């Protein structure tokens, strides 16, 4: 499953090894405003393979299906001649739920 957010432990781990990553001294966390991310973390880039992370359409479909199933229970509404089906997000989960319109 694809996660859209970086875990706090990853950010904290990156802060401990910042001098190895960027050669810079990390900004002390006490001087950061709430929600502020130090510039050296923003600038850090992970090299990606030239062919990308999703190699083919079959893999893309599997990822999409996994994401849809994870959004159960589904919400279903009937409006005129259309069924509207949408997913639900779990508590403390960020992102958006899928929406599908199916004509009767």
C-alpha cells in the first residue's frame, strides 16, 4: 500500500544523521515553529529508478485495487439514475476517498 506521509520516526531519524546526509548542522527542533520542516529535510532527494516505481499497468491496477479495498466500508447513495459509491477513510488517515458514479 502506498503511504502519502513520512512517518515522524523517519524525520527524527533523518535529523540524527543529518550531518552524514547533507553535511549541515540540523536546526534544533526547539527553534522550529509548529508544522515547520527544516530546509535540509526539504532539500533531501532520494534517487528513483529511471523506469519509475510502478513498472507496468498490471502493477498499477493492483495498487489501485488495494487502495479501494482498504477504503471499506463503502458509502452508496442513489441519486436520480446514478449510483454514487465512495470509500471511507479510517480515523487519523489522510488523503481522499475514491468516488465512482454508475449509471442505472
